[in-house]
C-alpha cells in the first residue's frame, strides 16, 4: 500500500530534482533534437551565406522542439523550467536575428 502512495507523497524538492523512480535528474543523454541543434549550429559557423542561414534556422527550430518537449514531458520541475528558459532564449534569439 505504501508503494502506491509514494508517488502522491512526493514533496516539492522531489518533484523539482527527482524523476518518478527517485533518481536525481539534472542531465540526461541528449535526444535527437538537441543533437541536431548542436550539429547545425556548429555547421552554421563554418559556412556563410544562405547555407549558414538555413543551418541556423533549422537548428533553432530543433532547439525549440527540444524545449517544448522538456516543458511538457520533462521528468521533473527542473527539466521543465530548463525547457522554458531555453524556449524563451531561442525565441528572443530568433527575433533579434530578423
């Protein structure tokens, strides 16, 4: 019976830093969207012109998708807040680049 109530009894500290299994989760292996962002951002620095713009915008789109996934499916409040912070940063960066 206690195992069933354990999920309900998680306090704010646990919800902020731990996943549902009780592991502290600050860093996870990057998923495909984060890898795409990193690779395209790096490539945009190596080329110029229209190709650099395409790499940069596509990388930004991948970062925004990653941030949205973290906001809505993050394993804890920290990961969700990180997603929100990255989303705001990415949108501001895109607006400044226009």
